[in-house]
């Protein structure tokens, strides 16, 4: 069992919580984490890049000059890829970059990413984040009190509207429901902050 201290918003330790380390797997599976990151980056690509072929360029298809006896190189049309303002050979066209990854592999990648964060001691647990109204300054003070410098992923069991609005203006902080976490989000943030109820119901996160 992993024993983690629980802090309040002022950064004071108010208790401890235990986590069954078996839920995180026996080892860090780097290949699966790499695959999960590649898939996430690929899925973010819009794939709207496009160039025009010689058939799509504007201009006449008439032969500019006769084939022989001009002293110039042979030319077939002004839209030739060899000419300025001509078409593009093998240029990019709109395409879908989406990749598929089995659900079990995604879960194992998430387990490995979380295990690496726990081993590196980059995870902290807060007793609760109960915001009755949006307050970015309050959330910012809380993260500073916990010593969470750099990018931080905050995982809560239920994301209230007030909490979401408190976090969305912070460039270095992202708030997610724990069930929506994935390996990419875990790895791209320096720190992880869990609420106590997430740790106590951690099985839901792993088997979501």
C-alpha cells in the first residue's frame, strides 16, 4: 500500500490516505506510454493542409511555344510544376490523422503514466476543492501553498461549474474529471493533484 499525506488548501497536513499500488500495475510500460502520446498528438492534427496540382492551378493548357527550333527547353503548359506558379508534385492533401488504440492498451498506458508520477513523488492529495463560486486567485493560492510549481493537472471526482471556471484562466493548470484522465494529459503536466475522494475511489479511474 502507498500512504499519501492529505493537505488542506493552506498546505497543512490534515491526514493520510492509502492507495493499493497493485492498481497501478507492476511496472512502467514505456512503449505503451509512447504509443498513447503519439496517438493523442496525431488526433490533435486537423489535417486541413492542401496544395494544388497542375490540374487545379489557374492557367491555360496551351503549349507555350513549339517543340523544336526555338533554342528554349521543351514546355507543355504554363501550369507545369517546373514553372513559377505551377502545380505542386505530391503535395499534401486533406487527410485524417486519427489513430486507433485498444481500450485495454490505453488503460495500461494510463497506469504506467500514473505509476511514474507516484515514483517521482510528483503527486499530492488535497482534502477537498469546494468552490461555491469561481475564484481563480483562490485556486492559484492553493497550488502555491502545496508547492506545485510548473504545470499542474488537477483531477477531481466531479467537476463543478465554479471549479471549472476557476481553473480555465490559468495557463499552467488544467482541471479534469478523474475518469477522463489519459496518459497524455498525465505525462504532459509536471504535477498531479488529486482530491481525497479520487484516491479513495481510485478503481473507478483505472477501470473507467
